[in-house]
């Protein structure tokens, strides 16, 4: 019997597609999205999703095929993503600031059938098209250039009832994250993972009825998980293309926004902007932050300026968005030490701190954060051995080290993977090191994250030059930027005669980080 015709279990959960169908019919005349001068009601959103579904079918896409988008914030990104979820296709959203090498690898690795982009990225798309002739369909969201418009073709279809064809175990999202080999890993997120993420964010975050959600962060990544919880409550999503403090404050006031999600870099810009302290934040109910370290001192400042509205989230791509949370009430705890905590687990998942033998460590001792529950990924695409290692013994091993206090709060102390989170984006040092050591003048390199008032963490490279060779810090930074994108480019480069090594002969990153992190509380993402 085929998968399509199998008899589902009576206990099989509903899907995120079922949620989308339900929420769109509940408030047809309310405004779902605001994008500058463009307004979309729930009815128009449903019609857009229906047309996207019919266009995807007309292009011959079937369950399991991959659709990749490269775009800034616009409602059509959600329309296509929702259509993909409903049909059981696979959604990939590229990081707009990523380098072409990573983009090309992801598009090919995911066996992409449709590439869809915002016209702002037409040059990147044309370059990818030349390199990847095996991808059959290339479209833009709008008209312009040599590529056809997805929506111009989609509008030939009349809106129809929405199907919900994906099952709980169909992989509907591929989220690419940095890999230990220097290549991104494709995290396979089935329907059960996406719907669990949605339910946890609805249960574990502070929402009012009909929230007005101001969204300057990319919906292609962390902020995208917030859209369905907002729409489920009949809310409105106010999209912005990037973050500017004045534009943010203008939109907050114009649209009576009462909820938002920001990365710490944005919070810092807002706190440092002279207009902020003259602005009335009394209508803002929840400011969610995450995806990067944030210092307790800045959190305290945020509470003073914005009021008691801060909520933090910690997760990782393999268990998206919803492992630990520090609630609004937690931020007001009499023990200010709690502000350096990652919080407590979201309801409905198990979180433990395990040692190298996967046995739970005593309270107060450091162990690896390990997670179990329907939130967890199905594995890494085409990497069964790595999947088995990360999911060994029935736990997702996050690579983050933490201890738990007597009240159950988790405090992250280090990252096994040495990941740097800069401005809300993940940077994997080995990827940057591999690029640096490919330069003809570089003998060895180590990359670390250092505290930075603007970015939370800044990428720093420590480089050993080849004998007799010269290269400048600016040249190396540009070299990385051209190959990996601006986020991965080192903000500073130090030149040394040799790198400190551990007893095993590996670069001693603990020694390299120590001068910068002593006395600092490393925040959580």
C-alpha cells in the first residue's frame, strides 16, 4: 500500500497544514499582513495560498520535492511556504546574507525543483542558475529581468478550497545549518516537528488576543515560526524589510503594535537611539528576543526603558525555537542572576543535562543540554552517520553545555561546537577557518567569538602567516566575505607567530577566548 493511501493511526496528530486551513477561515475580513502600503486580509491570504498550490501543481511538483526561496520579508514568502506545507513538499529558505558557495551547495544538495526569489536578489539567482542547470524551474516573486513571475502565472487560477495532504512524518522543511565539514547540514523537520514548534510557541510565549506583531527580523528564519501563532489568534503581522530604529518606532506607533521579536543587536540599536526614551511603549506587551547572546546589563536596561515586557527563547535548528524560555515573569525575579539564565523548558518536551556517557549530571554540575520530544528533527539529509551520533541513546545532543540551579533554571556556560552567534546569525568557526587557510598567505587560523556591544558576539580570527608572506586584516576579511557572506567575515584579525595548542595538538580556543570572556556572562541564543 502506498504512503499516500495508507490508513493513518487514530492517534496521529494534526498537521501545521490543518492549522493553516482552520485559522484562515476564522477571520476572513481581518487584516493578516501589512507590507508597507500593501494590506492582505485573511481571505486574500487564503486565496494567495490557493493560487500558489495550483501553480506548484502546474509546474509538476509532487510530495517530497523541494522549493527554495531567497527573499526579504514579504507576505508571498508565507503564501508559498504554507502551500508547500499543505502539499507535503519541502521548504528551504536561504539566508539572504549568505555567500554564493553556500547557496549553490544548498540548492544542489536539497535537489531543488523550484527556485523562487525576490527581485532584489536577481543577480544572485542568475549566478546560481548558470552554475546549477539541473534545477528545472526559476522564478521571481515579481516581474522583471529574464525570469518569469511566479505570481503572474499563479493568478490565472481561481481560488479553490485548500487541501491538507501532508502527514505528520512528511519532511516539510529543510533548515540548513553549519556543518563540521565546512558544508551546511540539511536539518529535516517533519510535520510533527513544525506543528509542535508552533504549539509550544503558542503555549510558552505571552500573547494577547488579536496581537499586532511588528516583524523586522527575517521570516525566512527565526521570526517565521511566530507567524502562525499570531494568525491563529486573529492577529496582524506588520512586516519590515530590515531593522531601522526610526522605521521600527514609526511602525509601532502607526499600527499600534503590541508584540515583536528582535535579536539582541536590534535591541541594542533601539536602546542606544535617542528617540527611544521619548517613545511611549505602554501599548507594547511582549518583546521577544533570542538567537544571540544578550548581556544581563543590557537586559536590565531594556526592562527600565521598555517595561516588564521582555521574554527570551533558546532553541537550535534541530529542535527549532522552543527548548528553553525565560518568561516575562522570570525577568522580574528578585534574583537578578536569573537574567543570565536561558530559562526553563517549554511545556511538553524533556530537557536533561547529560555527561559523556549520556547519564544525567547532578544539580549544579555542567552537562550537555539534551532534548527529547516530537519537536526534534528527523535527522540530517543524506548524513545517516551524523544523524545517529547526534540522536544517540534517544536524545538530541545540542552541543551546548549548561548547569541547572536548585529552582530549575538552566545556565549555558559554553558551546561544544564553538559556534559564534553574531547579530542573530550562526557562524561556525571551522567554516571560516577553512576559508582563511585557503588563502595563499595563511599558514594556520583559529576563529572565536568575542564580546561585542553591537553584535552580541563578533567573529575574531587569529592568524599565522606563511613565512615571508604578507596579507592584511582587511584583505582577509574581504576574502571571507566574498566566499561565506558578510556575517562570517571577521570583524578583527590578529596576527601571531603561533597558535596555542592543547595537549592533543589542537588549537586551544579556551586559552584564546579567556582574555575576552573573563568577567563576562556569555548569553544564550
